[in-house]
C-alpha cells in the first residue's frame, strides 16, 4: 500500500487542479481518493490517496458513479488537501466509510446496510456475546458491502440474472471492502468479518472457501442478517418477500450456507405469525 504524501502533514492543493486531467489519470489507475472530514467548523476535507494492488483499475469512476457529490468535495466548494491517515484521523476515516455504505444503499434505493447491522446486533445480543463484541459485529455489518463502491453501478442494480463475468466481479467485493478498511488500524478486528461474510458454513462460499468454525463467528452472524435483510427489504431491482418466506429460506439453507446455531437464534427473535 502506498500513501501520499509519506508524512503526517497536510499539503494543500489548488482546487482548480482537481480537474478532468487528474480524474482521467485516476480512472486508469488503482488509486482512490477518499474524502475525510478534517475540521468540521471550517469545512476542511482531506482527500486520502489510497493506492492498493487489490483494488480494481478504474475503481474511482465506479465510486463516483455510486457515491456522487458527497465523495467529490471539490464540487461542494470546500478546501481540499491530500492527506495520509494519521492516528488522529482514524475515527474520521471510519465515518467516511459509513458514509460510503449509506451511498451504496442510496444507489439501490434501500436501507440494506442499516437493516443488516440492526439484525446482526440483535442476533449477537441474543447469543449472549459481550457488549464490545456486539458493537464490533454491528459496525462490521454496517460496512459489509463497502467493497461494492468499486464495482460498476450497472452490475449492482441489474434487475435480471448476472452473467458469469459479472458474478466474478461481484464476488470480489468482500475483498475490496476489507482492503478499503486497511488504512484504519481501529478497524483491524472487524476486517475479517467483512472479508468473510459470504463464506458458507459448508465451505462452498467465497472468497476463501472457509467452512464451519473457520469462518469468524461475527461473519457467520452477518451472513444470516445480510440474507434476511436482502430478502425482506425493497431494492430497485428486487421485490421483497414475506417474513415467512424468508424464514423458510433460512431454514432450507441451514447447515449449508448458514451456521445452524446462528439461524436458531435468528428464528427465535424474528416476528411470529401472531405478531404482525
């Protein structure tokens, strides 16, 4: 990973230099410019230059297509800096990633990351996990799809089945998400949860084909919460199913896609027919 500049000082740049030539260069590289709020009072935003071989060429264009103006600070007339992630900016970077998760939700007209985080939190609490672990799982669930920010928008909102090539692209998003979290050491503990949330209990998932207890418990919890949220909330490309249909699908995939213990806890906290 390369971070520019190689020291902790902020180098101001002329706003006019963030022009079409710069974007053209970035669109043909692995670079991402990720805006981070440095000073709320003075509306100072830092553009963190992230260069990583695990990110796709042209990922910046996909990010701008999805996130729009909140992630192009020069359009908002704010002061722009190129900056590394220094310790004092760890939480600011986390906030930037949460904003990115919200932008992805807006892209497909949903509240998916928020709903997934709430269900993951409820499952973790029901399982009796420590408060700190519950909060880590909740944050990981909120960020679980941030890797989709560097995937073409037309794939994310495609109404029909994905082609083989499109599936290969979408299957990269857990790795992209974990990579985007690397600059913040405060997120180190939850990166494996984001990276592994599409692993299957049977070992048939991705990206690493982990099985059973090889998959972090938090990732197994997020997998169930993610699936239930995906099935039951409206997306621009999918009509939601009923609670009962979603429950039946969780049961059908129990022991193959999902951890049976996690599904048992989820079924206990889901609404029963007489509750709605």
